[in-house]
C-alpha cells in the first residue's frame, strides 16, 4: 500500500500520466517501446506499482551481481542467459505457466541502442502460453504511459508485427535517435 502511494505521488509530482490499465488483465505478455533509456524501466515500474499490478521484466543475467541482484529480483527482474537465446522463449513460457498473475514485460528492441529489427520472442511466448499481448508505450514528449491495445496473436507474425510497429508512429523516445518503428 505504501509503495502504491509512493508511485502515485511520483507520478503526480513529476507530471507523468499513466493511462488506465485494461480491466481484468492480470496475466499477459506486455511489450514496451520505445526502450532507449534506463528511465523506461523506472517509469514502467511506477506505472505498475501505482495500479497494484505485478510486473516481471527480462534482464540479462550479468546484471544480477551482488548487491544489485537482490534488488533487481525484488523489482521484478527475471535473469536470462542471452548466450542461450534459443532457450529464452521456453524459459519464459515455463516461468509464466508457473505464475497465477504476472505482466511479463519485454522490450522488443532488446537493447537501448538503435536497432532496425525487433525481436519476436514476445510473440512466440504469447503463442505458446495462449496469453494476450498488451502493446504499451512510453512517450517522453507527452510524459505519458499506456496501452495502445491488447491482442490475441493469430500466428500471422509478419502481418501483426507490421501492425504493432505502426502504432508507435509519433511516439517520442527519451533518446529519439535510438528508436525506429519502421523496418
């Protein structure tokens, strides 16, 4: 309760706004873009904490060193071995299937640097767990976070990726030079 109040206060003082979370959605794969700054995690965490939702976020295992590792886990960090990238999807499917409520947050860019191709692991995780994908955004110009829409993946990855990426047209990243929504 105290953390929830803290998060709401941070939003109020900072001028950031969080759009409403979709009613009844307590377990899903969420993609957050753009991801160009460590601040993206902070604002995302405040958003979920203010709403009393449990968020998990995939973080490279190298970040989980003492004393930071314990804090990252407390904040929802889930360590993954990126050297074994082919196993990350299955690892996250098993993890999600073991949880009653969890918003698994994934940045499809996979890094804060500029990329030309988004990763598709989030899509495969959603397909294998039969969970919806919440397509969220963080807009630094508007100081706003929210969810564009929630979709149930159909299996038509190429078409749905085009539709998903097009939603980000006009969204302002913290570091705009590191974000592109176009292929």
